[in-house]
C-alpha cells in the first residue's frame, strides 16, 4: 500500500471518540479516505474528480 499521509478533517472537533474522517491526497491521481478511529482499518480509494464532485455537493445550499 502506498504511504498515504492522512490529514484529519478541519471540521473535526478533535475529541476522543468523535467520528472523524481523514483524507490523503499525496499520491497522484488518488484520494484516500479513512476513519480516524481505525487508522489500520479499511481505506477508501477515490478518483480525484469524484472526490471534488462529492465536496462540491456538500457545499451546495
């Protein structure tokens, strides 16, 4: 598995036990997403265009 550098969501409260998402964009043509509470758990791999569309949908009023 590539060496993803995960970053916690800026919307994360940072408190223990909270549901947080971590995202890695350091590998070309790849966006990796994981649950911060399960750093050794599964990683979802997404195409950057799909990730950008997902984020755009979240920002829509």
